[in-house]
C-alpha cells in the first residue's frame, strides 16, 4: 500500500501537489495529515518515516521505498502507471510541459513568499510588489502559450489534466486567495482547475481542518 505524509491541507502547497499526483495515478493510497508547526510537530518530524526527507512534506512511502519532492513523486508514479497519465503524448507538448513544471518547481519565489497558500480566505485585492507582478505575468504567459499551442480546446494546459496542472495547482489557489487580477484566459483556466474533482475533494478536506498557523495568516 502506498502511504503519503502531508501537511495541513489549508496551507501546504507542496502537499497538495503530491496528493494530486497520487489521485491522478488512480492507485489506492493511505494519507496521513500532520499539523505543521503544531505542538507535536518538532518531535513528529524527527520520527523514522520523515527521516529521508529531513522532516519535509510530502513524503511518499511505496513499501520500503521513500520518495519526496513533488516532481520525484510524479516520476515515481508515472513509472508505475505510465507517463501518459501525467504528460502529453506529443513530443513538443511533453517537452514544454516538463519545462514549465520544472520552472514552477524551482522558481517564483517572490509570489510564494508574498502570497503563501491559504485556503481559508479570499482577501481583497492589493497592489503587488514588482517582483511578484513579474512572477504573475510570467506564469499567465506560460499558461497562455500552453493552452494556445497544445491545449486542443481542452480546459487544462495540455488538454487533459496532468502533471503541469498539478504543479501549478497551488498557484491557482493563490490567485484566488489574494484576488490577483489575471487575464481572462488564465481566469478560465483557474476556474477549471478549482472545479476539478480532485481539487474539490482537497478543498473540502481543508475546510474541515481546525488548525490555524498564524505565520500564514494575514493580519
């Protein structure tokens, strides 16, 4: 049985990506939600099942195999169920999808730090620092390119829901939480992602949580 250790669903963007990757696989799995920064977190993160990731979430256990980092989890699951479950078949589309997913994994630090994931609220729109605005423009430009060149009229970046959508899923939540203005095509895409059954299930789980992490709450 696969087991995924994740953080709070209201706040943990990387946990969302790992969880979506597992849902996309279609494989049964057990999930354990741990309260990040709660009273027991410092001791819990030192236990053996967190050792390979040094206490980071998500971490996937496949028997005695440990996989952490969302892109590695996607790759591991693609090896089990087939890469076409995650990546488009066309070579040019697949290359573009992998490139933007990798850019998402490594980049957009300004957006991440200024607009932390928080599914509890929708805040009024406020002016963004120039570096955050640049991240927003880059992301929405990539979305436009993907959908225009490879989307085939589908709702998602490459037509069907896949790894690239998984990697950008938390950005979609940030755009809503902070009421960030985005172009119409990007807004339509965000609506489609939020309406996906996996995302709805995650949001429902987040709504049931009672933990509040003050460092991720806007004053």
